[in-house]
C-alpha cells in the first residue's frame, strides 16, 4: 500500500487512476446542450455527472490526506526546469480537481437548481443570482476542458519519460511490478 523510494504505493496509484477514470467519465457525460442537461429526459445522466463530480472531489481530498501519510518516491535526477514544470502541472491538476466541482455546485445553486445525486437532491444553499450562476457555469465548462489539456500534457510527459528518456518516472505510477 505504501510508496517505496522508487514507486508510488498501491494506495497512491489507486487514487491516481480512480481520479483519471472519474474525470474522463464525468467529461464524457457532460457533453451536450446545457439547457438539455436540465430537461426531464436528461435527469439520470445529469445525476450521474453530478455524482461523478462529487466523487472526484472526495477522492481528491482523500488523495491529499493519503499524501500526508504516504509521501512520494524519491525525486528522479532530472533537469531543474523539468522538475519545476512537473510541480506546476501537478499544482494545476489539483487546483482544477478542486475548482471544477466547486464551480459546478456554486453555479448550479446560483441558478436556483439543486445539486442532484442518486436518491436525493441538495437544495441551493445560497440566494439565486441567475446571471452570476451562468457565468460560473461557463467557467466550470472552461475548467472542465482545461483539465483535459493539462492532464494530456501530464500524460505526454510521462510517455516522454518512458519512451525517450527511458527513466523510471512513468513506471513509478504504472500499475503492476
């Protein structure tokens, strides 16, 4: 479960890959006209999308808590600019993983719409402000698109390490031995 000096442990790997699956599923289920997402016909799809968003937030919080218990493997010897770029991308990913669900809840509530989850709704906890709610939902959509680009850069860097640099960066998070 715990990380070693050269690899992330099963706990960190599980949080990482679960986050990947949840984000991709949430993104795929978000496609479509915003107004149609709030139609009766799309109620089930919206509930799944919103549930995935809540799960992303929970997994990220647990992942950050896990990181306090189980640190990262030792830093590979890479140029300083690569280490700085890796830190920037990781920071951006964590910021997006928190901001995306946060903007979804805030924007939905500002529009006067409950957050819908399987089996129950969470009524708006703030006063309705339709214009601001629409703006925040546009920001949510933009952040949702941005995370795919940032995650794509992250994945491309991992593949660059594996295929070109031939170091252990990719293997440190890859499942298996």
